[in-house]
């Protein structure tokens, strides 16, 4: 795994972690949390598999 893919995984984890933190503080609803997770995973998978 090269550093681009590693960075992509770290960034996706950070985005999902931030969304979970916002959800726990009640600043982001459940639908928003699920949308962030789904979009992040879709984009990450797309970029990860095309490199």
C-alpha cells in the first residue's frame, strides 16, 4: 500500500470520526451521520480501487 492509499484511509477515518463526535454532541442528526458515513465510504472505495 502506497502513501496515497494510506492517506486516503486516514482521511476517511478522520471524517467519520468527526461526524460521530458531532452526532454525540447532538450537532448532527442520525440521518446526517449515516449520510456522511455512506458518502465517505463510497468516495474512499472509488478512489482506493481506481489507484
